[in-house]
C-alpha cells in the first residue's frame, strides 16, 4: 500500500471557523509533512514530523496548528484563517528522515477561505 | 538557502523526446529529485539522484552532475498523458526544496 489519504477533499470555511485537515498513511513511514501549494506554484513546506515529533516549522502563522497523534496520522488544525490562506494543502510521507528525496503525497485538500 | 532554475514551459509532439534542465545553488547538497504533477492532482515521485550519472526508469531518465550543480529529466516517447508539470527538488540536510516547475504540453 503506497497511498497517502487526506480528508476532506474540499473545504470552504469562514474566517471565524475552526476546522481540521486529516492525513493518514499505512506504509510505516516515520516522517510526515504538510505542504501548501498555490495555483501554478511549487509546494511550500509548512511542517515536518519525524518519529511523531515536530522537527520543522517553517515559520508558519499560529493560525495553523499541526498534530501527530500517532505514526500513521497527521492533522492540521485551522483557526481564524485569512482569504490568502486559500490553497491546496498537501500531506506527504517518507520512509525515514525529514528531508528525503522520495516523498509520497496525498491528493490534497483544496481549501477556500471566505 | 536554495535556488533552483528550470524552464517554465516546454511543448513537444507525441513520440518526441523532451529534456528538462534544472540548475541549483544550495549548501549541504544531498540529492536531486523529480516530481510530476497533473492538473488537479498530487505530486508523484519520479526519481532521485544522489550520485553523478544517469538513472533510467522506463521512458523517463534523470541525470545529475554534482560538480556542475545541474541535472535533467529526460522524457522519451512522449505520450499525451505526459502533459503535466514537472518539478525538480533539491534535498539538503534540512528539507526538500522545489523549483518553480516546468509545464510540459504534448501535442498530437
């Protein structure tokens, strides 16, 4: 099984809402990532969890809060977002470290903030 | 930090060969990856080069020259389904950083 799953596929939320994005992998990978991707742009790293511990936070605003409940699950909690946060949010995993060249991406959650 | 350059667009006909070049500047270089992303889809891993030389996987090949800080992705026997964005990505000790991407359009 080489699949990373993400829910929901689409999310529309107001600026005062609280929502969560979910990601799951069953490949036994020990590193999990959150990326943000705007249209026609490359993925931008937000957070990295390695062995269930937060190892990288790319100076992401506190309105984004990651959580790694166990080695298979990754959440991204959203609160008081801005319209410019509208983007495709991608989860990825890799076998070991925090910067592996081979990463497996989920299909993403397309987020619209109104 | 890292800096990567790749062409923004390439157009070719079915059956042709396309080469996407990627030059990079980074400290602590570990390797160069390539990813494919179709419109509305997720990035898909294609290849990873840590050492100099050519790696071949079916119709796609990837090359790295560490001394020249240069790599390329070679797409052979182009098919319509190869129309997509292709990203090179540099791996250092800290993270994987993506280039701006090359949009490949395959025409019949």
